[in-house]
C-alpha cells in the first residue's frame, strides 16, 4: 500500500547501526532518519510508517553536528560500501564503542570493568579484501565494476573507491574496459580482490570458458598493472592461477617474526594494519606463559595461533574449514612452529560438553568467531562446568551427561582467561552473558577497533577471567 509522505522537525539523539539518526516524534514514536546525526535538529521527510517506528531522510537542518564532515567519496550516498563517511572518524569510533557498551548492557546487563582504548588506523585505502560485482549495463554505456548501490541489487557506477588502496582504486576504470573487451562480458559477474604485503591478486568469476584471446587480454592487463589473475569457473575449489608460477600472497606479523602465506579465497582480515595491532593486543591481554596450553577457537589460517605459539607451551587451533586447517598447518611448518601447534577441523556451531572435554583442558582460550558468535562453544563450557542453562533443553542435556554412563561427575578445569575477538557486538554481548551469569567469569575489559572505517561494522575484543 502506498504511504503518504510528510515532513516533521525532530531532535536526533543517537545513530543506529545503519548510520541513520534516531529521534522521536511528538507522540513518542521512534523515527530513523538517513543523513541526520546526533545533536542535529532536522526536518525529516517521513516515507515509511510502521506501527512502532517510522523512517525517512533529512531534508533541512536547524544546526549541524560538530561530528559532521564532508564525505570524501563522490559516490557516497549511492554506493552501499560506506554508510558513515559524513561522520568524523574519531566520532565513528566513539559511536561504535557506544554500540558495544549498549549491547553489553541491553542484552546481558553487563558493564566491562575497564574500557580498552579504541584502536584506530588509517581511515582511507585500508581495505585489502573486497568482492566487486561486475555487470554489463548497456544503458550506462558498458560494464560497471563496483559495490552494490545502497539497499539495491544495482551496481554503483563508481570510478574510484576511497577505502580501497589507491593502486586498486585506480584500477576500477581499466577493469571496466578490460571486462568489456572479453568475449562474454555478461558472463563474468564478479572480481574478488585479495592483497598481500607485496602482491595484488584478482579472482575473476566466469560462467563460460574463456577464449585464448580473453586469457591474453587478462595476462596483458596483469603485466601492465602488476596484478595476478586467478580464475574461478565454478565454486571456490576451482580457483586457479592464470599462467605459471607466481609469488605467493603473504602478510607479515613482524612483532612475532611470522609470515603468513595464503590463497586469494582464504579468510584473512580485511585491514592488515589493524590486524597487526589487534593480534598484538590480543596476545598482551591473553598473557600466555611458557607453561600454558592454549586453544584458539575459529583459528582460520592461524592468524592468532602462530603468534600465541611463540609464547605458550602448546596451542590447539580449531576451525570449520578443512582447507584453512591445512593452510594453518602449512603456515606453522613454514614458520618453524610445527612442534608447538596442533589443528583440528570441526563445526564449532555444534559443540557439547563431551566434545569440549575431548579437546582437553586449556589454561587460556582465544575465541574469534564469525558474526553468529560462539554460542554452542560457550554453552558447552557452561555445561562442562556443571552449570545450568535452565529452563531449557540444554540444561537437561548437561545434566544427562554423567547420568548416561553412570559415571561420576568429572571435574573440568575451565580456562582461567578468555580473549574473545568479535565482528558482531550483539553476539559478543549474548555470549558474554552466558560466560558471566552461568560460567562464573568476570568481564574484565572490552573495547573496539576501527577495522572497517566508514562502514557500520564494529570489531571488538573482550577479556573474561575466572578468579
Ligand atoms: C572471523 S574469522 C577468524 C579467523 C582467524 N581467527 C583470523 O583471525 O584470521 C572466523 C573463522 O571461523 C570459521 N568458521 C565459520 N563458521 C564456523 C563453524 N561453524 N565452525 C568452525 N569454524 C567456523 C571461518 O572459516 C573463519 O576462519
């Protein structure tokens, strides 16, 4: 049903995760306003009205917030890649910290004992991984290469990108021409970017076999612009390098004397500068001793596992992707740390207390899950401790463990400290509630890192300890 638009003046009090200003109408209804910032009084054009909330766009301002800046990128507002370029980077970080604190409080009634100093890095040119959509759009005069437009499946007509490194941003227009010159440009839907410290790789997804002429065009482009081409005709397992040998992708963690080789489709953190600082901070907080056994849950290719192995007695890395586990093992060998580590592939979204016991007790845990968090793992820990998650099926499951075998309850020594790295403050706050309210842990410290400047994504870290 079509809704009538109306204009309303509002005071904006906060920002939501999509970087929309949040205010209230005179009757108390929440209104989300695009392009409005906390502290501003704006006239909003309300275009959507639901029972509990409304949304619209700011069209006039009585005052501007001091945090408001001019967006650097000409595509801001249309391109869906960034939502916060109109906010000063320091204010973005403060806003993200507030989201973390609010989630801890609203979802689990928790306050960290200490707030860690936010970690900031370069605001521009930081993003060394990206998935660019490619589309032949005759109406726009050719091929587009870029991110999706905000809230749409159209591809933004972008000519540069300020969050990509300059040399990659400079490739956006040449890539449009290159794809347009291929035999079937409409059958090449995606280019994935993966950069190491000295190599730039592009993975071309193509739905039809490439001709010899196509391959030559790609090779010539690669030489001219110093990029490696990888081809992906089907799923991720089919990715191969175009041409013969080439220098492998790798990134260094110099503080630990470690180099991590990887393939372009492997998971790596998108912002290498922040990653270095993040790994160093995680290790400082973990405080591993030479006698400690550590488990690194969701270890990926060993980004935390190998640095921890330089300090601890032994580290076990557990991860869902068998490919990444194989890479982690290989990386341990290449860094001479194979005697200090072990790896295991398993689905960590399906864990119970018995599974946890099978991995053995550890002095310390590092947990770095995807956005969904580590609920099963945290529940398994609570259950192994004999904790009750009542009133729920998990409670019965936990209690039935010793009863099933008639075996006496075996005590489980929990890790004395857990460092939890998260890309979703809501799932971190939920899991923190379990660890603190059911697992006997204290939330010692937490803080945010600006891994993804100008986007609404929040990377954070929390430390839990048992006394
Ligand atoms: C945020 S990444 C962290 C990886 C690594 N710690 C790093 O810093 O590069 C999350 C990892 O969880 C893994 N993962 C996703 N779902 C999983 C699951 N259900 N069970 C185990 N691992 C999973 C992904 O493959 C990915 O490596």
